[in-house]
C-alpha cells in the first residue's frame, strides 16, 4: 500500500517470523490503524487505550503473545523498524 508501506513490511515479518498466537496492540496514529495491521498481519490487532503493560497482561492471560505496533519510539525491544515512516514492531 503506497500510503502505509510499513504495514506491508510489518505484515510480512509477522506472518513469517511470529507465532500464530501473536496479537498486535496498535498505538494508532489514525483511527482504525488496527484494522490495517490486522489485514496485513493476518493476526488479531486491537487499538490500545489502556497502558501497554495492562493490555499485554490481558493478552497473555487469554493465551496470546503481544507485539506492539507504534508510530513512535517506545521503551521496548524493537523487532522491526520501518525506514519509511519510523513505525516499529516490538
């Protein structure tokens, strides 16, 4: 997608490198960014409106493994960083 090239990169990485129970909490820069992440990754994705740690704990209790997608730098290990727009997966 020309408008959001990092989502294509993130999608490829998630589908090839992350487990099937990966869940993407999304720090949305635009409304419904989580839907775009869900489309490209083929994994569950949710906007996070609570602290990331609380959402991660809920995802783990439900049997998922959280991987945060964000357009800004966050204090977590980065698995993939887009050179195109700075969006990260961690």
